[in-house]
């Protein structure tokens, strides 16, 4: 028997927590993250949007005592990176074949490599091909990692970092190096609307 579609509840809906991050890959399902403690659970919530209206949550993933602040879904839809309030990243694997989707925390050496990414991450973006993950930090540092082994391939830090904290960033889909590889990210600082593009 086919699963019943969740009922639509309206054009706006509250998911019971302050929302700090949102990602909407192709399809009806979108993801929001937030929390804050003091009785408010730290979690990732997924819901659906159809015909301009939202559903209540169709699933969630709890993070216990650390609040998820930003997230980015891999272009394949099979995983996501989540920036945590206490610093660093976590990776979740996604199974979108099921309704609702299922999430699972990675473990072992892969989880350790992702956890080694330290700092207060304020912006996350995957490259269009999914081969790289860019992370912008509150202190203006910008890093680009190879996904999914988290090998650092580019960094602006120290006296080269941005003057203000990074609040958002994205890859330029048309940017390429001379070898044809994906090349650049554009980051927006906290106190300026100017975008800074850096070649990797």
C-alpha cells in the first residue's frame, strides 16, 4: 500500500524551534535546523511543500546538547553537512528512497575526519558536482574541503582571511580553473553586502 501524503497545513508553519538553517534540494522535501536548549530540542526537521503550502514535519533528527546552526545538502541528495553551535561539523547520510526520508549519523573514521573541522561555521556550500565543501567561519576564515574525505584543499586564514565574519557563501557554477576543475566560492561578510570571490 502506497504511503499517504502528509496533509498540508498552510502557507506558513512553525516547527517548534528557532530556525537557524534551511536547505531545499530538488523535490518537495526541505530541511530546517535549529533549537537552543531550555526545553527546546536541538534537531533537524524535514517537511514537504506542495502547491505553495507546507506540511507539518514528516521526520526529524536529534542532536542532544549541541544545536545545529547551518546545513547544506549534497547535490546527490545522499548526505548533508551540518554546522554545530559548539563548533565543527557533522555529516548525516540521507535515504530519500523512503517516505519520509531517513537520516543516519556517520561513524568511525569518517565521523572523526568531519569532527576535526573546528571553528564556528556560519556558511556551508557544496560545489555543483559535490566534490568539494566550502565552510565560512565567524572569524572570516574560508576553507574548502574535498568531499567526503575532508582533505583541506584551500584556506584563507590568518592575515589573508576576510575582514569580517562569513555569513553565507556559494560556489559559482561557471567558475573553472585552467585544468577545468571547479574553481571559486563567493562569500558574504557579516557587515558588508560585498561578495569576495576566491580561486581554489
